[in-house]
C-alpha cells in the first residue's frame, strides 16, 4: 500500500514535565520533504532517538511562540546546525504567526552566539496563507489560543492532507481547516470536566472531527490529568471515526 505521509511524534506532552511525554514536536514526511512542526524542550534529542538528524530539516513550522513548550528547541536547532560536521550551507526557513520575526531577533539578543550562523535563516510570518515546499502545500489559519497568536497547519500532498492544530480552543477556523482531512492531529489538553480557556476537551475534539468530516484523529498535547482518564473513549462518544492517543516516538502512515 502506498504511503503518502509518515508522521513521527517526538513529543506528545506539554510544558508540565512527564517521564513518558516530552514537550510538543512532530515530523511530517511527504515524499522526500521533511517538515518539523513545533520544537518544544527536548525535541532536538528526540529527533536523534527517532532516527533523524537535525541537519535533515530545512523547514521549521511553529504554531505559536508565546509558550516555551512549543518553541524552546528552536535555539538548540540553530545552534546544532552551526556545528562543523557536516557544515550546513542550505537555508533554514522558519514559519510562524506574526511576531515570530521579532521573537527570533530577541532570541539572538539573548543568545548572541546564534545571531551569525554560517548558513542563511529566513523567517516567514503567516496568517491565512498558502505556501509550498517542493511539492507539498501548506495552508495556515489563525486559531483561538487565549491572547497568543496561534496557527493551525494543513499539509497537502498528492491528494491527501494532514491537519495540525497546535494549541487552540474550539473555533470554526479549525473546523474549516480540517474539512474532510485524512488525519487531524489535535490537542486534547484536559479530560471532560477540566475545561480551560484556550484548550480543547475530548467532547470538543469529537464535535470538531464530526463537523469537519475527518477520517482519523490523533490526540496530543496531553496534560497529566489525561493519564488518568480514557480520553479516546470520551472523543468517540461524539465521533465515529478512528481515534488514537499519541505516544512519544510513535509513527503513523497514511
């Protein structure tokens, strides 16, 4: 069976340390194109554990930069790519919501050693946009995550699509972005009964997946209370398709 995408979950947790869950980060492979979506603390080392090399990633996609659990290892990746073996000469492209250029500027002030790497860095500020990387199309929409600008990504390749929510509350924009997608990778921060602004509960995940008519759902960004509850069953009360609870270093192909 032909594989269009392979997704590797580097970290499926949050900013709260757990022994079995690193901070958010995942790899989407489409053909010969590799995309890194978010890089929370420990992502660079999880890449190695998953069999990747940090040097393989030219395109770093960020849902948001206001919270460190999604972007802390951007500094680590820039630093690692300045290492001499091999010598990077290709551009690193960083994508994120408006303000990420200033974030990177401030990062270079904080860590001056990062500010003059031996390779180019380009930064793309996105809102409701469509961009391409090789033969992969990236569609973005702003989602609803408190006061923090946050992007959802839809990755298209050869007629298939993967949607990544980053952090978000329930919003129509996510339903639209995920419409008839093959795989919705969505935050499920807290179980039902633990609703917090800016995040989605399992019931809301099920409602979004049903309204968007997606084929499969993977739950990620799991806070500690989710370890004590069957959040998959809570989602399936409202969605008839396949639901998977993500685990660190898990791979899914479609």
